[in-house]
C-alpha cells in the first residue's frame, strides 16, 4: 500500500470508528487523468465553484462505485444529465454525473469497485467526461483528500 493510501486509511478508519480490516478503502471511480479540480475555477471571466473533479474519459468507460453503499438516486437531473448518488453511510455520499448509461436502481446495494454505469456526455457538457463529487455531512469535500491523493493516471500531472 502506498504511504499516502496508508495515511488515508488511518484517517478514514479513525473518522468512521472502524478497524482497517473491517472496511474497504474508497477508490477512484475510473483510472483516468483529472481535467478539472475541486474548488474555485473560472469559466471564461466568470468565477465558478466546482464541487467535484472531472475525468477525461471517452463515452462508454465503465464507472465504479467509490465504496460500498446504497443507491440514493439514479436518474436524470438538470445540469448533471444522467447521474447516480450513492449513500456510503456515516454521512458520506458520492455523485457520478454525465453518464451515458445507469446500471443500478434506487435502493440497490453496491460493493466497492462495482460497475454502476458508463461515462457519457449528458447534461450541460462540451464533451464526454465523468464529473465526480464526494459529500460529507451535507457539504462537498475535495475527493483527493478523501481518496488519499490523485488517481495514478494523474499522479505525475501538476
């Protein structure tokens, strides 16, 4: 296990009050380069708060659940297009947007790493990509902090 992942494991298990052996570490939904990070960004001259991260993926790329949980929403939402929300318990939720297909239904339990859909270009987008958010107790948090660093495909990028 990489040192950053080991530290993330200690933090997550401490926050959730679990032993390391009783939980599966959260994982990235895809192994692809990040194209837009969390937080303040500019769309032209307009400031915008980006509540998640975007991945460069082609349409039809399998999307995996970050961690085990229960499907809270699976359908279409303005801006997001086809979207899936997963409740992971302990106030942790993840959101996967702009999908081309949804392979789960509301109330279904999913395991960590399980394929839940495929990437697409639905909603307000300029091209196919995955928009991914993580929320803790009703507030967006930087997925890089929760998942212990950038995905391998982005690790060498600034």
